């Protein structure tokens, strides 16, 4: 077993996974640098979600290795992986999965409360993140009172409130209109960069171009291409030019 490079906060080698006998990952290897926003792209069924779940310890890879800060995740037991996800990782689903009996700030504070953070401190952190995501006025409202776009912003605030080392976002704009999705991705990227959070994002290539430092493309569970994207400001300028043509 060979330890990963020191500058990779996440490192995977030769990951294999099958769902009911159908291959989802076929030998995927990659590294994620500290503070990087890495986008994983590919068509539906290419293995994006499975890759994120293996990297995050949600699914133990059936073959291969996953390392987090030079610690082997692939040898951890279930409870150890759960603690790792609770304390060091954040996760955003494609749809806003919120607890209906909790209001916005309580949903946002939930990861902190599960860590044992005091209620007052957790509430303060949750309210700060809701304000940063421009939804502070919804803090006392329950999910059924809010639009899908606002609920997804709450899910993003919840993932960021615990200040994870790595944030996994599995197509977080899939259920949103384009304008809402672009705004959410820009907000997510700005928050991650300002707090030094590493992001692994499953996304459409056009979404990745706006915020990612690098993209990894999958096809039928295989790593087929890596692209180093231009700096974010340059990418935004190129996008504006293309839209004006």
C-alpha cells in the first residue's frame, strides 16, 4: 500500500464498484488537492455519484483505495467512516433533503448539533450562513413554506455551516432552473474559496466551467479525461463573450 502525495487531501487508486452486477466504476484513480474545486463530469450513468460516494466513505469501494489526508478510508470500519463524514466532510444532494419538522436555521444547524456544539453557538453559525446565502429572512420558516431554490440554498448552508474539510456536491443544481442553479454554484464556490474548503462536484460541463479549477470526465465508469480550467475570472469573461455573440 502506497501513501498518497502530501498535497492531495483526497486520493483514490483503481476504484471498482458494481451495482447489482452492473459496473459503475472500473479502475478510476484521481487526486484532489487541498482547496481545489474539482468537477466530475460525464453523462448519466457514467459513475459520477458512485465516485463521490466512494470518496466520501458512503460506499466502501469493492476494490481499490481511498485516502483522506494520508489516512486510508478503505480500511475503516463503518462507525469510523461515519465519524469521518460527520466531522470532516459535507454533502449536498441533487434535491434539498431537509427535515420537515425543523425550520431553516434548525436544519442548517443540524450537523453542528450532531457534533455536540451548543445550541446557541450552532444557531449563531446557522444564521450567519443563511445570511451569506441571502436567505436570512427565511430562518424561521419550515421547508414546505419555501421554494425549491431556497430549500436547496438551505441545504448548501447546512453543508457549509460545519466548515468541512471536503464538501461533496452531487449535481446540486439538478432540480433548479438555470438562473437559480448558476447563482447557487457561484455562491457555493465563493464560500468554499473564502473558507479554504475543498470541493468535489458532480456537474454538467457548462456548470463546471464557471467555478471549477479542474474537471475529470467519466464515461461508463472510467476516467477518460482531465482538463485544467482557466482561472475563474478568465472563464467568466469567456462565457460573457460567447453569450454576446
